[in-house]
């Protein structure tokens, strides 16, 4: 689960506030699930490596 500080920044973002709250929660939940899956696939990778567009 994402830390409270990160969630606060996500939900405070102007673009995020343009979508309904239910959709915001779904979007954050999907993001958390994807991060968890990536971490399971590559348990020793850093967050930077997991999110990098470079292959």
C-alpha cells in the first residue's frame, strides 16, 4: 500500500480532482496492484528500475 504522503499528493493533484472520487480510488488501486505485480516479478529491482521506460 502506498504511504499516506504519496496518497495525499495523488488526491491533491488538480488533474486527479477532475475525475469522480470513485474513479480516483479505482485508479490508485490499479496503480498499487500493478506496482505489487512488478515487485513480485522483480523483487530486487529499485522503484526507479520498475518505473523506467528504458529497457
